[in-house]
C-alpha cells in the first residue's frame, strides 16, 4: 500500500455538507476492480464510505457530471449508481437539492461487525481466518507444573482491576522495557479485546471520530461503530502508518481517540520505525488525544527487535497500552490487560465491575507463572512461526506465484496482494474449494482497495500446506473468469 496526497484531501466540507468529487474519487480507491457492472461497483464503493462513517447522513453527493469526470466514467454510470443507492435507501434524491446520504445525523449504534466473519469458517473447511497459535512447549510445561496458592485461589472475590501481585508483575515488565509503571496503572481484563471495548465505551460517544490505520483489527472498528462513533482510516506505507497523514487528520477531524497497532501490525505485518513512533507520541501529547497502542503481537519478533511501548518515547503522552497472553502463551486462558493513567484505570475499574465484576482468580494465578517466562515464551513462538513463514513462502511460490507480499519481521500472518480482481470475490470462490480466508474488506477502517488476503501461518504445517493448495486452486478458477 502506498500513501497518496489525495488521501489528505478533505472529503466533505461539513459547513456546506457537500462532498468534493475529486476527494470522493480518491477515497474510493480501486473501486472499478471486481465483479459486477461499473455502476454496481461504484455504488458499493460509496456504500462502504457510508458504512464507515466517512460519508454522513445529510452529506450531499457530487453532481453526476462532476463525479463522472473525477472518476473517469460516463455520466450514465454515476446516474445508475446513485439510482441503485436510492433503491436500497442509502441516499435520498430530491428535485433541486441533489442526492444526499439518508438517515439521521449521527451514526446508528449497533451496526453489525465485520470481525464476525473471522469466526465464521465453514464446516469441513480449512480455517485460514484467525491467528490462533498453539500453546508453545514451554507454556505446556508451565501449565502442568502450576501449583496455585490456595489461600489466594479460594478467595470468594477479587478486585475488578486484578490481583495486586499480577498487576505488580505486569507493571515491572513495562518498567523493564523503559516505561516506568506502577501497579495502579494496570487493569487486568478478559483478553485484549475486553480492554479495547472498555476503553471505547468510556471514551467514545455517538458521532465522535476515532482514527485508526486504514486496515486494522476489526475488534477496534466494530467496537467504535457499536458506540455510534465514526472511524476514519489513516493511509499506510511500507513501514505502517503515515504520521504526516495522521497529523493532518488529528488537526482537521479532532478525534477523541487514535487506535494503532504499530508493531507487527495486524493484518499488514508492518513495524513502525523509531522516528515515526516518536512522532506519534509527540502528536498524542500535542493534541491531548488518547492513543490506544495494541501490543498483542509486538513480542513475536523474528529478528529479536521488540520496540518499547510508545509511552517510553514520551512520558507525558496519553498512551494506553493493550496487551495479552493470547498470542504467545495461551489464547484459551483469556487474560489481558491495559496500562493507562491511574485516573483512567479507576474509571475503567468501575465499568469493569458493572460488566463482569472481575477476572478469574485461578486464571490470574496461572498468568503470573506464564508471565515469569514471558521472554522465553515469546522467543519460542517467534522461532516456530518464522519457520512456518518460510514454509508459507515456499507454498506461495508454488501455488500463488502471481501474488506479491512484503515479508513481515514478526507477527502471525502474511498480507498478500492479488495482481488483479477482488479479494472478496476470491474468498467466496475459496469457500467452495474448502478453505476460509478473509480479504481487505474485513479489516478496512475506511474504504480500501479490495486486493489483499490475510493468510495466517499459525496452522500446523500439513493444514497450512493443504489450505494454500486449495487457495491456489480457487485462484486459478477465479483468475480464468477475469
């Protein structure tokens, strides 16, 4: 993915609620690629911008001739696209006032989430949807050797923020990484996703803008939309988020939150360089906007390079770190946490108490044993998956030689680009061939090109081998139709 100047152009002048035709054409990206007629694809691209909140209820779309010129299509194509959107109730067309986005002025809470697709592998299908690694051998040893302190394990209840000993252990880990942390800054949760959801529920109100990478983990974007917030995607380059585009968006859109996954980003695998990391911390401090930093796979580094948390760059930056044991110890344990300002932790502690009171005491005690071996566990997971990435690279060369990708330096998945066609359409063909995959659309914060497939390399070697073989067969069938 490349960063373009057009991405920094304002899509809508909300003082006049008028959509700029040139900016709209730029944000639609590669909308013309895929199945169906040009008008149907154009309508789908505009609808995606409506769903992500970039086009809001009441915004007036460009005149047909203006958009046709900007998008290099005929006026008839735009007329047909607007007509299809009107038939589906997405826009309202009135004589003398043009075509406007339908609905109320705020995003409607409760919209269905894209992340649900990642948990929807078909029966008897190879699941290449989720990045769930097996428990490492050392993790199995730790679990088998675990002998909990019964005096603690048999407590009738615990602090909603977590066991004091576990919070202290997590705080010490961050301090050792260069981010001085006290136990009062830690809140233990049921996995990283609960931490993200608690934060968004506390900080985002209907109509608020949240910035995120243009493709990202849907657990973030789905949570924002459930609150009625608006997600705006920030362009990315080969090294991840574009900090210049981030600054422009922060200045223009006044977000309440920035959600980032800067280390082995899911799904692209990018790692934000030191200068860009420092710039993000500076922007958080300058604008006073909370940055949520997802570090769930930060420690799975194939080259051993694990950047410290963003807050280590600047202590006064309002950065909230979210992490868990799921990707390098045991996903089934469901132990995660966040690191934040103590005032925010106390606020979230109250929300946590209302949600589910607290985290399992036996689970927290086992987490302490696993955290004591954090460095070794992360290195084992990194070694295993680096080898599996090598296998995937060979399989791609054999079955999908036309596809391209930038090899990640860490993480658990490969972000592969199709040379032509629609990732969404290919995923449907792949399902028929018995392999479930997710394309760009499932990870898009805003409209993004429908041309990438995420391929996790967490499955056992034989399963991964057969899954990519089936994907190659699906691609051959789909490619023949283009």
